[in-house]
C-alpha cells in the first residue's frame, strides 16, 4: 500500500504512483501556526528565544511542536503493514 500526506505536493506524486493512495493527515508537515510564511525578523523575539530554549518541545502560537509532530507520525507508523510506501514531507 501507498500512504500520502493530503497536501498537494505529496498528493500529486502519490496519485502519479498509485491509483488509490491512502491519504492520512498524520503525514502532513509540521504546522508552524502564526509563524507560517513569516520572515524570522517578523516573529517576536521572545517566541524565537522560547523556541531556541526548547526546540523539540516548543510550539509556535497556533502550531505544533516537533515532539507533537513526531507523536502523530509515530501513531501512523505503528499501524502500518510490514511493507508500505510513504509519500511525505521532509520533516516527517
């Protein structure tokens, strides 16, 4: 079976590889919340400092931490058959 993130970058490739890929949101890239599409200079310094102090556990406002992303991906991996193909993002 082939599993893919629902985001277009992955889904397009998955559909080119397989007629009916399994779409699973747990394969989505990390969600940066209010940081999405912002320049580093536009993010409040205290938020960047908090992230630097805890890069695995810190979640940007409205987003998720790398630890949370890891947990959601791990939940999918625990359910996969022994052989599977994943189309996912770099962080995943």
